[in-house]
């Protein structure tokens, strides 16, 4: 009996391995192509338990997959793909707390776009949604420790996860979350697989406390490695393995249920739009604006703006409105370019609160301060005006993907982050590296308030030199980022493309702790192997999609 038939006999859910399905699941939003053996759509948690036991017995890997919006090759595998979107896609609960805010309980296959509509009905928000919020699922957001435009004020996904249900390597489902010291000791005393995990993880963290604490990247957000530094809160004496699962890219077990905290969104917003002719006043500009506590602080470069102008008809379609009225909205920008030239960088700071008039006063005051720095700016407070700027920022990757002309998007240096105060020195050096390669077209957009940038080159991946070019540019950009004490991935995670550089970022000693963590949870290496630890650049480059 072949693999498909064995799984069909075992599971209640669907199993497929026709060429069309396998081709679709060989890709995500990354530059890679890896063909799985079969795709499974589990009917329920019992199916997942059976699948894990089966995979362990057969020595086959299992990789969970959500919406396929991952830019790192995270859900690509040569083994079994487990897709939860078909059946494990229920919003089980959304509730308002009496103290303000709320919480939600969801299954991993819920698309965020569907959840968002339900949360809005209760005036609640999950604030760390990514730019791919119309495509991604809850399982993917947890697996990658997602962040986005609102992370500046609200933080990342790791701060909102209250508990998870997971199927571990023994094929059983467990709930993981905050434990007191006494509850931890009870877990450690258990004579089962769960007890083994708690004993081993407590021993690893306690024995390496100083090393782990110093390994935490000194930036506002990070998705690289295993977040060992988040597991044990020594001050509160709270031990929480859910913190370790967030950002682990499905390498420790399969998530089956998620409980998260929600916030109440602000009522009003205004957008302060800044046009920088050079990078010289960037740090002072960022510092001045951050004093206002913006909810979001985004940026995109002149290449991104040129892209929006070049493909203006398609951009208008994305905004879904009357072409004439939308075009009129952009008249100030067209006039600005005609009279003063294309700005080097556009910054967007969204100020939010319950008092719209106060926000307008704050924005106008900031505008006067920015003028002293030689920075031109304007204030947008209508929904349409705000939308046009944010859409350019959010849709730059989409515009690139739709207009390849023999080229394709190649995200491999797409998520570097350094401390904002280092940007004035870092960005020119980053740009200098990229300008040395006329073979690529690129845009730089991202979260300037955090010092996090998304660089998406366009390349002809069919060229024989493309793999070597990717390797050379990645090594230079990553070395520069580490020189500035940054992280190689603030939000998008390691996947196929950055796992080979995890040791460079954290060093040999910490990397060994990551390997031990993987071994503790997954001794037979069945959960998404080759991600976080054990991945090689040779494997990644040999699987570049043409």
C-alpha cells in the first residue's frame, strides 16, 4: 500500500497527492520550490494525533501549513504537509473582558481576514497582524511570531498568546501556558513525555540562565532562533512553554488551538506624512516623531514610490475606488515630484486616540518641528488620504510580484532590523551594498519606527549565477546587520533562507542550546526539519524556483 492509501485508511480527513496539489504546495511566498510527498487535511485533532504517531513510525516528517504567505520557505517540505485551513478553521470564542480588552480562542486554520471581521463586531483587535493579513492564518502568525505596522506600540504576537494546545511527538495533545513555580514542579514530577519535556527544559534554562539572557537580541522585535529568554520569568516566577512555541515555525509540535488577548482599537487617527530628500535628518526625524507615541511608523523608499507611479492603474485597482477621484488624491504628490524631485524616503506616522482635535494639534505641532529639520510634511486625517499612503507601503511587494517581466521577487534579505538610532549610519551602507549589484531591482519599505526594513529584490532566477548572487548579497547584508547588533529577521522568521545563518547570529554556544531544545521536543526530527536548526544553504539554494 502506498503512502496516500495508508493515510486515507488511517485518517478521517482528506489526503491528496495529485500533481496539481503537490505543485501548489511546493511553493509559498518565498523564492523556493520543494515538492512534498503528500498533503493531508486533518478532520480534527484526533487525525493530527494519528498522523504524528504514523509519521514517527514511518520516519516521515510532518510540516504544518497555513495560508502559504510565508516568505522564508518555512512550510515547504519533502515530507507530509498538514493543512489545517479546510477543517480546523473555527473561531471558538471572542469575548470582551470586564476590565477592558478581550480574548479569543481560535483554531490554527482560521484566516485572519475572517477573524478580523468577527472581532470588529465586538470592537476588538489583535494588534500584531502582519501586512499579509488578508492571506495568513492564525497558525502561521503564531508559528512566525508575527509583527506588523502596529507592533511599534502594541508589541508582537508573543505578548498576546495566553495559552496553546499542541500535539507533541508522543502523539498526544497538551495545553501549555503560564505555570507558577509550584505548578512547574508538579509537571516536572510527572512520569510521562510531558514531564520529560518540562524536566529537560527547566534544566536547560536554569543551567544556562546568563547565556540565554545575553543572547536575547537588543532590538524591539526578533523572530530568529528559539525564544528561550521568554520562557522563565524569574521576577514573577512564571514558566511558560507557549512563549517558546511562538516563533518556532512548527518545529516543536503541531498547534491545535490558540488563546490570545485582544485590545480595544483607538477611535480616531491622523497620518503625518514626511518626505525626506536625503537620509541626513532621518535619526532626528524618527526621534522627534516617536515622542508622540505613534501607533504605527512606516516607511518606503523612492523605488517603491516609483513603482506605484509606474504601475498606477494596477495600484488604483488595488485601492478599489473611482479612478478619477483616486487620481485626484495623488495630485499633491505629483506636484511635489514635479517641483522638488522624488524624495529619498517617505515616512508615515499614524497618531491615534479618542480625541481627533487633539491629534490634529499634535500633528501640526510635529509638522512645525520637522520643518526646523528641513523635512517637508503634511497631515492626512481623512480615511481616503490615509489609505492611499498606507496602501503603497502594504502593496509594494504585491506590485513587484505582479510585474516581473522575466524577473521574480526574491525575498532573502527581507526582514533585517537594527536599533532606530543607528539608521542614519546603517541605511547608506545597506544601500551601497545593493547598488553594487545592477542585476537586481529592489525596494526598501518597512517599519522605520522599529528600525525594521523589508528589502525585496527582483531577479531573474533562471540565470545560472542567481544562487551565487543570493548567497553573496545575503552574506554581506547579514554581516552588516550583525555588525550593528541587529537581528536577521524581525518578523518573517528563519525558514529555509535564514536557518543557515542562525549560528552566525547567536554563536556556537547558544546554537547548541537551540539544537538541544529541538532534540527535547522532537527526538526523531519529524516536525518541519531543517528550519531553525539543521538547515543548510546548499539545500536552500538547490531549491530555488525558476
